[in-house]
């Protein structure tokens, strides 16, 4: 796909509130991963691309803050702030708007997970994007300050840098598929720049993307899930999960958004364990 092909298909997916604008061609041409999707077996129909306009006073302040922190990290790390582009998979258009207006929220208490620019199919980008009622998914392309990275093993409960020698986390130094920006830095070290709205039309050889929690069957009552998780997660996490459940019951968020937020807080590995615990208890009750 050539750069000139971006604009004929672009349309206003997001309301024209001044938050978003047409993208700059020079920056979009750097996102080579978009053109790689077809060759990797993923057919994506790109519907719209929006640029974070940074038009408000607070948005401009966040840009200046990002620049200040980039210079500070560079000063600490021998002149290299290690600036990269990375993807964030959003649960909805509303989440995108909220992030652009107010920053990333408390759901990322164990760090904000991002996929490197050339790996949107990995882990927390496309796989974590949720299909909306209009059939669209949304990715945020962000500029991030990584500084000096430390390896964080899969399944780790780490929620901050292990020492002042490190600024961010990564799954592999030699072949990164996931960046971790700690929660105390996610609104100073991450600057959302572009929103990509798209549809997936085919997947070849890939896991299903954007599905509800795996396994999605058997069904587990949400109060029972909270009861199990309350024995494992800290009270602050349970409070957030309970709040999101309340928002869902009051129809403030969709079921998909609820699932996405719970996955971000607890992680799939823990949720699968919780479901297994619930199934075991149900089986024993039925047996007796």
C-alpha cells in the first residue's frame, strides 16, 4: 500500500471534536508494519487514520512534558532516551477518545503493554483490540520513551522497575515483542500520535484475534469470578474490577469492554486459573 492510498479510504470514524486531524504522510510512511499485514497472512481493510491534533492547552502541555522527560532520560542514559514507536490495542472508540483527552487509566496497574512498531500482531496490540458494533478495531500508534530496558519474564507480577538503573520492561532484548511502560510513567513516557481504524477480513495461521476471554466456555457468573479473584489480587484491583462491573450493569460500557478491562487488570493466565477453580467447585457440589 502506497502512502497516497491512505487518504481516499480515510473517513471520520471519530467525531470532529478538535481532538483528531488528518495524518502527516511523512510519519505514516514509517509504519512499515501496516504494509506487512497482507504478507503475514492478515488481510486488513484500513478504514480511517486519525492524528492526535494536540489542539487543547492540556494536550500541548502533555507534548511538552513528554519532550522534557525524553531529554531527562537521555541525560541519564548517556544521551540515548531510546525513543520508539509502539502500538496499543484499544477496547473501543470511547477508550481512544478518553486516552487522548485524559491519558491512560488505572486498568494498567501492572504496566502499560505495547507492541513494537513492526509487531502489531503480537500480544497486546491487535490481539487485544476489540471489535466494535461497526465491525471496526482501533490501534493507537504511540511514541514511547524506553530508556534502559530490563527483561521481564512472562507471567511476572512485577509492577515497577527493579532498580533506578532501568526505565522500562521488555520481553526480550534481542527480539522484543512487548514493551512495558510502568504505571507511574505511562502518562509521561507515552505520547499517542495516530489512531488506525480497520477491519480484519481473514486470518491465515494466526490465533483468533479479539475473541472474548480464553477459554470463553463454560460461562462463569461475574460475582463468582470476583470472589475467586479477591483471594488473589490486591483490594485496589478488585475495587477497579467491581467498578467496571457496575458500569457494565448500568450500561455505561459494553460486555466486550468489561472483559477487556478485567483481562488488562488480572491477566489471562490468572483468569483461566480462576475459571478452573470455579469449575472444580461446581463439579464437587454436583457430585455430592
